[in-house]
C-alpha cells in the first residue's frame, strides 16, 4: 500500500473500505493510487450544467495518465433564470451554502489526495471555491465556459423585453415569443453577457485556482475539453508538491481578483462571493477594499452589459490573461497558482506558447480587433466599475455597478416609491404606477428578509420601458443579476429585516445618492428637505412600530434566513 496516500491510515482501520471501492469497479491497483475527487454540478437543470459530466470525463483521462485514480461526484445546481418572478428565487443564494456543504461532506468523509471541480454558473462556482478553501487540499477549478451567441449577437437577456411585452396587450406576437424560445439559449455554457456566472469564472482564474486562459472558453469548442484533460494531469503535480488551496488563495491573490473584477466590469455579486470565499481561510475582505481598488483600476472590458461585446469575443481577444498583462503593474505577480508557478511566470509562458495569436483569428471572424473588446490601459476612459456607497440609508454600505449606468444617473435626487417585495414593485412598473424620476425602493429582500433574491425582472422592466429608462433608480437590500443595467443600488446594509434605516422610509421621502461622492442618504421627509438631525428624529419615531414580521419558515430556507450574515460580509452563515 502507498503509505503517502492520504487514505492509507483509514484503510488499515476497516477492511470494508477497500471492498466498497472494489465493489464500485476499482481494482487492487486503483485503491493504492492517489485518489482524486471530481466534483461537478452536472444535471439537466440548465445549459450551464448539462455538459459538465463530459468535461469531467476528460479530467478523468488526465488523472489516469499521471497515475492517479478519479472518482466522480455530482451536486447539481440550479439556474437564476428559471427562478425569475417567483419564490424559487429566494432559494438561489442559499443554494451556494447547500452546494458548498455537500462538497464538504464528500471531501471530508473520505480522505482525498486532491480535487477537481467544475461549474459554469452563478452560485455553484463560488460554492465550489468555498468548499475547496474549506477542505484546503490540492484543488483545481475547471470553468464550464460560455454559451454561443444568439441571432444578431443577442444574449438571453432579450427575455426582459419579451417578458414585459407579453404582459401588455398587443405588444408582441406568438411568433416572436416562439422565435425567442428557440434561439435565446442556443447551446450549453454560461450566458453570454458578463453576469455573475461569467464573472465568477473570471474570478476563479484571477485567484489562481483555474488554469490560465480557461475562463469563458466557448463551451462547444475543443479547447474546453483539452483544458479539462490538462487539469486532470495538473492536479497530480499539485498532489505531488502538496500545493493546497491556502498556498494559492492569499490576501494578495484576492486583491488581484478584485483588480481584475474592476477592470472587466464584473457583477456586483462578486462583492458577496469573494468575501465569502475568503472567510473560509480566515481572511476578511472589507468593503472599502473594493472601493479603493475601483478608484484606481482602469475599466478595460468592453463587455455587455457594461459594454458592447459578448463573453465569447472577450475570450477570443485574450480573456483574463490579456487583462492581467495590461494590468501587470497593478498585480501581485509573485502569487502561487494551480500551475505550480507564479502569476508572472504564467503570463510569460502563455505568451510564448501562442495562446493570443492562436485565438485572435476567431475574433477577426466577427470583424473585431482586440482593442475593441479589451481596451489598452492608455485608452481606458474611466476607472473601475463598482462603488460602495454609505450614508444614513446605508450605514454599513451599499453597492452599485456604475459601469452599467449612464453618467446622468450616477447622481440623483428624487421621491421614494416604496415596496415591501420585488413582486409588488415589478407589478407597479408593469401597470405604470412608477413615474419618471422616482426612487424605486424594494426592501425586505436581504439575506434575512427573503434569502436575497436578485431583482433582474424589475431592472429589466425599467430599462425596457421607454418612459422610465434613464430616469428611475432602484434601491434595495436585495441583490442584482450581473446582467443588470441602469441605476441599481443593492446590498443596502443593514437590511430592512435587521432593522436597518431602509425599513423606516416611506413613499414621498426624498432620497439622494452620488457615485462620485460615494453616498446614499435620506435628505427629506414627505417631500420636504430637512437637516440630518430632523431626519434621524423622524426615522427613530417610525422605528418604534418595529419592522414587518417575517413569516415562519422551515428547512434550508428557514435556516438561511435566520442565520445569514450581512450582504457586506458575504451573506454566508454566521459563525
């Protein structure tokens, strides 16, 4: 028996250990090899999961080639898109914790020598990265890649316009609806805009936990299969050298990821996920770190919804490695990565091996040049993409993705139009009860309020309404899709369900925010602007009535809404 194998002591304790594995098809040689856990979220739930078992098959071949033995486990995820507009959305963020916990079980009951994980989408990627950090064994993440573009380079976000017109008489034909359903999601992979799914693929690579150039590969190209196989080979090298997640996921690596996030215009959900991943290793990411980095990093990614082009084009243009090369003076180049080399060494190697030259021709197929998709630093027109706002409405902070917001909407003052759920607010938009200039407030949608669902249906309804687009801001303790466009301020903390000030404002109060000056304030009561002390007096008086009681909940949803941390702390479970 290989005494270096982590499971060797357990095998000596109980003879059935080996018998159970051999009963699963392993032979006597297999049970003595380094054993690698393959964790994916394969399932029939959505396009981001259906192809992952195939990727892990390739990873298996790589493990076999280098003398290890792999075992494949599945913890299926679910899709935000399938949860839009109903209570299923309340479970989405909680699913991150459920997936992470299940991988912890898989990885702890049995002593694995290393792990490869694979996912494409919003919550499963941070769940897998959290679990890898929690287990702290040699680990590699394999991104599930990008979906193919829709007709005329559209994305699945066309759903926002389609859904709104469906609810208005004679605004759409059955043929238009049918055509969207047939073309809105034309292949497997993550949605083709820089939503949370695509953002977190990029974050995994920027953290050094995925192979260089692997984030956002088109899911239907041979390259992604080759990448999975390479990961299988590489995990054996990490096992041999005992390079664990904690050797890679350092404070410096996290800072690198935030730099990349700022530069590409990533989803605001990264401000939830990166702190949650970091906490698994005892690293605290303060909200101000995101803000400080966004103040100085040039915005390079011309990627929808903050820009013009789709994620496939971003990868063809050089993807994360090209962004890192542009920003190399702002990055910690000496951090360790899953290649067993530093980030600086990876960037030197990827240039030498022809990655950029090999893929740029695909971009030319679209009539595009690299500089149109990834701006050179000297041509970047603004800094960063995300701001953290504070003030008397958000003492602990709030988040806005200003790169997806027009300049005119980056500072506004207007009357509050307050709703206690997204469903109410969405219906008000559809029925024309929200007016230009309103500050649309949706509360009790934070982690403890209702599991922190995303507000995509409402933000898309605003953007797709000619009367409201470019005029209405949305303020919420809930979160947003990475696809969200417009003046959308989320993660308001403390949330309403925790007794934050958001719970005590009323329709007609005057709200004001500024991205440049980083504030979000109540500046008036019932249409009258007042001094700060007067406003605080009114809010204190209103708070005497207490918050709206939350319904009694059970199961996972109950546990999550009782014990979730603040959005500004990552919205995981309290310790």
